[in-house]
C-alpha cells in the first residue's frame, strides 16, 4: 500500500485491490494526472478507484472529481450534502452529466465490489466502508482495503478555538469530538478489530498551541499505528511537534511536501515521504 499526499486534506491511497482518493482540493504536484496516466498504460490491470468526499467545504469538495468519474472503473462515494452540490454542478458541466454516486450519511456501512456496486453476502468486496460523525460538516470514513483499516476524519477534530469560544462552548465542542471518537472505538472493538493502520487527522496551524489537541485525544482513545496529519499547508513544522508529543502512542507521518509518498508496510520510519 502506498499513500500519496496530494495537498491540504487530499490523499491518494494505492492498494492491491483498489485505489482511494480522499477530499481532493488542489493538486500542485500533479499526483492524480500521473496516477491516471499510469493507470491507462497498456497491459495494466484496471483496479477500481473510489473517490471520497467527506463534506461540502470547498477545500474538501472539488468539482474536478466529476471529470475523474468519467474514467472507467472510477466510482464516487460522497457525503449527502456534497453529493447534492457536486451532482447538480455536474448537470451543467459538459461531459459530466449523468455521473452517479454512492451517497453517505453518518452511521452507514456497506461493502462495494470492484464494479462499484454493493457487494452482497458471498460476493467479494474491494472495500468496506463505515461512516461516523463530524464536529463540523459531513462525515468521517472508516475504510477497509487490502486487509488494512484506514480512518479518514474529514473535518472531525477538537476545534479548540480558545480565543473565540466561551469555556462552556469549548467543553461542549470537545465532548462532541470525544463522542464521535468513542463511537469509532466501540465499533472497532465490536468488530474484533486491532489497531487502525492509518488515521488521517486534521492538524490545523490556525489552532496555535492547541493544533495537536485533537490528534492526541484521538490516539489516546483509539489504538492507531500511523497518524497522518492533514488540513495544513506544506512546509509547516506542526507534524514534527505532533510526533514529539505523541511519543510511543502512535507514529506520525511527516511528508516533505505535496506529491510525497509513504507506505505503512515499509520500514518503521517516522519521517517518510522524502
């Protein structure tokens, strides 16, 4: 499995059975054009590609996904509000009309086959998806691919805006975050799952000294092998700070910049992607 940072909160995950794209915004390193060029090469097996959008904020929800959805074997998995916006936009776009999507709300679970259709009992599934809540808009995703479990938070975070909120608001927001994390932890235990292999979590520099608060609370409640920080610009030292604070709780991926890659199957390396 290979994980590529596209930019901001956007990622490409290349697995054996399928590829995943999460919350495309901008792609300054051309990660996806390169991926689709390689995918079209003669003789390559056409693995399915599942394109996820967790919510309708413009930095997570790009209409360009409608263009990728015209490629063979590419399937959209969209949060409900994002689906309304994108599919309506698709009606006005040349060549994008008629694009379909799996639409998601919190608390849903399903299996998808390599053809993008629901995989009923006894039918092989390329991916298994469960949705959880958010502390902003939309949903968060837990995805099983190649026998590994990934959690993509979207905008689920402990948004600890100390200078803008009352103590009561901060406590309520933190309780909401803890509630969603507890839902995930309970679901993991009920399914007999081990640690999450990878968790993609916001590490927003705008939160200042509280930027790592959400990822650390998450990692102390849900066993996780690798934390992948997101919702941050290139060149920030925030991931290094998170790695210091996380200690042995979880390993932290520190991408060198957009287009950098990391494999959770590779060496136990805390600064991959260079």
